[in-house]
C-alpha cells in the first residue's frame, strides 16, 4: 500500500478468491481496502468508518448487493456504489440504476477497468463533498417573482423582445479569447430581468420559449464571427424534452460543434426522463455540456455524474473577494485540481477585480469570465485583461 491512500474501498463478495483478487488489484493501485464476505458485515463497517466507495457483488447468500445498496441509500445519498455481477439480469440492472448505483459491471472485470471505475468514483465523491462545503459557505439563495394579471400576455411581449447579450470568456493560460456566453435580455417593461421571464415561462408551462428565441438569435449573430470560438448557452433541463436541440434542420443543431450547453446546478434534473440518453445523443451531435453555478445549488453528485460534463463553471459566490479568503482559495484550488483529474475544464465566473483574476489564475482555473474582462453586451466585444 502506498503512503497516501487514494481512497478507502469497501469490498463485498462471498467468494474469498474474488475478494482477495479485487483487494490485491486495488491495493496495488494505492487504495486502502476493507474486505467483507457478507453484505451484513459491510453494513457494520459502513456505519463506523469513513468509506469513499463500495464495490459489491450482487448475488450473495443472505442480503444481496442490491439490499446493501438500498440500505446504504437510507444513510447516504451520495456514496458511490459499484455493483459487480456474474449473471447480468435486466431486472437487477434496472433496480441498481433506480437505487442509484454508480456503475453495474460484469464479471470478469479487468484490473485496469476496475481501477479506472474506482478512481472515478472516489474523485466524484470527494468533489461532491467539497461542493457541499462550498454550498454551506455560499449560503442558500432564493428568488421569486410576483404574480400578476396578464402574465401570459406579458410573457408573449417579453419573448417577442428578447435579445442576446454576449459576455467574453478567456483562457487563463495565454489571455486569449475562448468564446462568449449568451445571456437572456428583453426590452419588455414588466418582465425586466431574465429571472422573472424564466419564472413566468416556467409557471405557464412555456419554459422553452424565451430560451429558444434567444438561442436562434444568438447563433445567427455568432455565425458572423466564424470558426474557432465557443458559444455558451444556458439551458433549463426541461428544455431537453422539446427536441429542439436534436432537430437537425435547425441552425442551432448545425452549430452544435461550437456550442456548450450550460445546466445550472440550482435546478434539478428530476422530471426529465432519460436524461443520460438524451445528453448522449446531444454529444453525438457535437454539443458539449457545462455544469453552471457549481457550489450554489443543491443538486447532488448523482445528477452531476449523469451529465458527465466537459466544463464546470464555479459560482460567483466562490470567486467574490477570493483574494481575501483562504477558505475560498482552498475550495477553488481543490475543485480545480479534482476537475482537472477528471478531464474537465474549469471556468471561474463573476471575476470583477484584478486581484480576483490573479487568484483564480494562480489556483489553476482554465477559463475566466466576469465584468473585469467585459460586461454582457449586444456586440461581440473584444475582452480586456
Ligand atoms: O447563472 P449564470 O452564471 O448563467 O448567470 C450569470 C449572471 O451573472 C448573468 O446575469 C451575468 O450578467 C452576471 N454576471 C456576469 N459577470 C458578472 C460579474 O463579474 N459580476 C456579477 N456580479 N455578475 C456577473
Ligand atoms: Mn451561465
């Protein structure tokens, strides 16, 4: 075992040969392992020790791996559980997913694949824990819009007068321009800010309308800028249901290779059927995915995993006056390094001052965005450093 453990793995299998083989492979890869030959014994360990991931057989005498998963979920919604089976059955696979298993592996599992899965699980779990700390630091947030007569008419008008505001995103490495994020703006007098427009749209069951209009305009405007730059667009999870992004005759879909779809961590993915499959299709079309406002929402690790994003955007609350806060520095630094390990690009949002910019750069973020470099504006303006 190496000096620094890469994570504590609870291994569960009734077959002693399998148990010691798994333990050997993970031990050689630097993980600390706790081995149990029954699910009941595993539950005892789980209650008393800090574990980063469970790897369990499914078919065992007494409690099965699925029973174990179910019991674990009573206590901990986030702990990654990897189930391994020699006899795949559609029913148990479906149940495993429903109960929130991270992976469902078939025996024999190659050493390399096992180590890769366990490594990923530990990283995700640790990132999730750091994120929870960040959330506690940011404090909860809320916002609401007043109810009004003629909300539907106001929304019609607001959607008609939507326009995109573009804010530049820069590479930390060489200060060059990476792309723009398009924000929703409208010249409507009642529904003035984007939040009221989106709240109204959601309440009226018309969530796609403002965003769809915005995206058409933003992509049309962006076309003129030519290749190379990325356009970041905010998307509500429910908008995935409309099929808008998969309509291959649309301009948005034609530009997919330049588009990054942002999903805010403040909403949940509950109620969006087949999210994983939908996003997989979008990826095939060339879109990339970002988690927006990381550190500000209540979304758990599981929804984070299901998105398998290419980008993570750290919430403004983490960057504000970061140069004066050792706690924020520690959080951003560890989030940045964990994300890098997972191959994700990290965007620091809401940078307003030179000091915030310099801290973010020194802590290892990849991309930068905020008033410091440029306010959202009608034109695609060149950023300043
Ligand atoms: O949730 P999302 O990250 O998509 O929204 C970002 C919001 O933050 C936008 O409304 C944008 O206008 C705003 N914004 C962009 N840059 C800055 C900044 O540097 N400071 C602050 N306070 N807000 C910013
Ligand atoms: Mn955003």
